[in-house]
């Protein structure tokens, strides 16, 4: 993690358990008031029953994983179904519901879209803070009767995907990769949240090392999400690409789904 993180104790048992897990993993103690946190430092805290991360003293929206409301809820209700590029990229348009290993889970947005379209998705996330945010988002999703069936199709595996994929006994139909890529845009509001996320995580300098273990593990294909103009992961050209407005999906096909 590139920026230090402060933890604010909570009365909420599930959130406090996640914060205590973070305290142990990051070898850091609790602050009992924002007063003692340096302005600009990152803070993990209980925002009305949701685990949140924010910059101290900032008015920006905190990072929270919310699969029930917000953008995820909207996309679940009104999203493009199997016609979306991400759905085509994993093969959902071939009449199959592949099992997916999302080896770079992040805030779980892509995983949630795939789970809401019927895939079983295992998410790996190596940042303890992001994994805690995901665990909290899944906890709340499981408490919502509409979203629980989707959340039940998602499981979280904290750890480094390069190691976990190499040691995995399970195979997955598709391995999905979306490592961080340095963002240069400084303008739009949406990018603010991304900047906070990048301050929390930094870049993924070892991203190229994800490709080979993914190719070894996947049954049918590896899908790599990239910014539109980014170079190929590990300099390896995919079998084909799906190009969208904001990003592209590089597909490394291993076997046909119908085969
Ligand atoms: C761009 S974000 C992924 C966003 C995600 N697709 C979503 O929809 O929310 C990349 C994430 O992958 C994680 N990551 C990168 N390399 C990893 C690795 N080797 N093992 C596990 N997680 C990794 C980073 O910590 C970060 O949270």
C-alpha cells in the first residue's frame, strides 16, 4: 500500500471484526477519533453500517462496496444483459454460464455483473483493505433478499493471484484479469474515486506475471480487460479483441465452448 491507513474503531460487530483483521495484517493500531488522523491520510471506518475508506478531511465520496444500491443496483436492473462486451468476452453469449476466476477482484464490479448474469465467480484480491471492503459488500448483499442469490454465487479468496493460481487444485472455465493500469486523466469526477483507489493500492507492477498462470489454469479462455490503448498484457497478443469506448477485452482462447 502506498499511503498509510488509519483504522477507526466501530461498534458494529461485523465491521469491527474486519477492522481488527486489518489491524493484525497491516500491523497497525486503532485511532479512536478522526481528530488524531493527519489530514490527507487514508482512514477505514464504519460509515453507518458500511465499511468505508476515505481521505481524512476530504469531502470526496468514500470508497464502499455496494452491490445492492448505487451503480451496481442500477446496472443489475437496467444493464445490457448478455449483450454487454464483458458478457461476450467470457462466453456468456455462447449459451454457457462459465465458472469464472476473477483474479484481480478490486471492488468486485465486474464480478458482480458476471454473477448477476449467472456465472459462479471466485474473486481473488491481494490488498487486505480492498479484500475487507469486498467482504463487507458481500455481507450486506447477502442480507438483501433481491441480491442475496447473486452474492451467493460470489466467493472471495484473499491473497496474491500469481501464487494462488499456481497452487490451485480447482480449474475454472474462464480466468478474468483486470490489473491496475496507470491512469493519466486528471479531469472528470469519476476519476476522483479512481485516484483514491490508486492512492490506496498503487499500480500493479507485476501485472504481466498474471498471464501465464491464468493460461495454465483456465479451461476455455483468459480474458484481460485493458484501457483501450494499453499495450497487450505481457506483450502477448490475444486471439481476438472486443473493443469498447472506454476499454477493450483481450481474449486468449484455449478451447471452444461448444467443443
Ligand atoms: C483495476 S482493479 C480491478 C477492478 C475490478 N475488475 C472491478 O470491477 O472492480 C485491480 C485489482 O486487482 C488487484 N490485484 C492486482 N494484482 C493482483 C494479484 N497478483 N493478486 C490479487 N489481486 C491483485 C489490485 O489490488 C486491485 O484491487
